C-alpha cells in the first residue's frame, strides 16, 4: 500500500507516472470527480506492497514465537523494528510485523431500507467485503411490539444475491430521535420484554434474517440489568442465529450516567455473540468542530472495552462520513467521506492532518460563512484498522454503506480477509 500526500504543484499525471499506475485508476480508487488536486489530499495508490501488521507484545513472547504466528522470521521482525531484541521485549509494546497473512475480520455494514441506489451498488461491488448487513428498519411500541418502518424485503433479497447475511436492526427510535423512556418502559416489564422478543423473532423467521442487531440507546441506568436479562432471553430465542449488540463508547463504567450508564459492557458481552462499540461521533452535530473518531479516543475506549468484553466478540465502529460545521453557530451537515474530500477540492481548501487524532480537516468560506470540515480518509481509516489489528479485535462496523468511501473498500480488498 502506498499513500501519497499531495503537495502544492503536484499533478495527477505526475503522481500516476511516478507510481506506475493509470490516472483513471487513481480517480476510481479515491472517488475523485476530476483531475484537480489540493495540498494535503491523501491519495491511495493500490499496489502489491504489503502492509505491516501491528502487534502488542504479550507475556512469554519471543521474536521466534511471534514470527511463527505471523508466517515470518525473527530476523524480519528485527529489520522492521530497529533496536528491538529478545532482551528488550516489554509487555504492551507495539511492534510492526512484516507478515504474508492478512488480518481476518468480521465486518458489518448498516443500511436503511432501499430498493436501489448507492446501497445496492455498494453491495454489488463490495458484498465480498461484508460479513453482515444490519438493516435499519425496526422500532417498537410501548407495549414491546416490534414493527417495520419501510420495505426491507428488496434489501434482504440483495443481501442474499451478494452473499451478505442480513440482520434485523431494531432501535428505540421515535419521532426522529432515540427515546429513553420507550426503552425504559419496555425493559421494566417482563411482559413487554417478552412481547418484543417474540415479535422480533417472528419477523426474523418470516423474512429470513440471519439474526438481530440491537441499537437501544440512552437506556435509563436503572434498567441496565433488565437490558442484560432481555439480551440473554433474546439470544436463547435466536438459538444459532446471531445476536449483535451496539453499545455507547465510554472509557469507564459510569453506571449512573444517563447516556452511557444503561450499557453494562460485561453483561452485554456475556449475552451477545458480537458487540460493536460505537467509536464514532466524538465530534457530533451541533457541537464544536472536532474529529469524528480521533484515534487517541478510540484507543481509550477500546482499552476499557477489552477489560469487559473478549476481543473475539468485539468490533469497533468506523465512520464512513464527515461533518461540515458552520462556525460559530455550529450548524452541521453530514457528508460522505468521498463528498467531504471532493468538497475540499471544489473549494480549493488545503487539507491538514492531526497526527494524534489521525484525522484530516480543512477550512473554507462560502456565502459569508466560515466552515470547518472533519472527515475520514485513507490515512485515518488505515490507522483504525492497524489499531484493531494490534488489539486483536474480531472486526469493524461501518455507519453506513449508503455513504460512499471507496478508499475504505479498496483497503479491505488489499489487506483484509473477510470472515463469512
């Protein structure tokens, strides 16, 4: 893998010539709308150059033992990590591993009901890069009866055609937002919990879903144990089908916190087959302009999660988008990663990169308003893959595949082995 950071005066043709690749291929891989470039733009150049794996030294490790695991040698590891020796191995130290083996991941995308468009195109082109698709189409009443909002059948059929297993995704979503009282009322009642489980299982069986993805947010802290009980009962009903649970990102338990307190990581990890930590929206709509998923924060969240959830069940959420803030009002607009990149080019904005956050951003002015955009690109997304590799997580989720991010799919194609 080669990443080129455009400098002032660079041209697409010069970059293509130096890297022995067709300009049209660079345009395709990076989702460019023209041959125009701006300083700071990160271009992904697909090639046969292998990406080093990331690994955290563990107790009893030796370079020979590590090399055997990754299909390489102690000598190659020493060459990739100058100064390292058997006598200097320290638990927790991150090293690079030149390995012929690709990281193996379980991936999950999210999508809203549709019968075509970008979601269908993404599945057609990248279905081999997704293990599951969670179809965001279900909520429930205050008596715990699940209902569908939209026609999910065409998307289920497209999943079957493209080899992606569909999951029924249910949220406590009412009137355009998550409803904490709705979740609390249903979870507090054994009757309503049973209603929700039975109605969900009916939809799963009738429509051929491969399981359920839960996204119950802002659960009242008093109901956290009820949510774990609910998940255990739901898993019993699902039997061999998948129970996937999305949880708020946090760096400590905070059991009384109204936002994250309702998610008991340990209990949820015991009940679920897969748990996705929502390491997204650190920078959020109407808030101050900040990185969407800064790498330093993602690391803090995952380190806490791993204290409670085994790595073989744990996924990290990856954003497929950016936010455009008007300052100082903080009015916010969401953009796909591709559109955020191309807006920088269209406005002639120079892209800067925050190394600690591993996140790109830029500033532009339009209609007498100042705008700040934080988004994702090949640098930020590859850093996230390296982190989950080092922590040995089972996979990643993508919110959401209706947002175009061709660099991400090309990275997976070259560097990841998808577990189906």
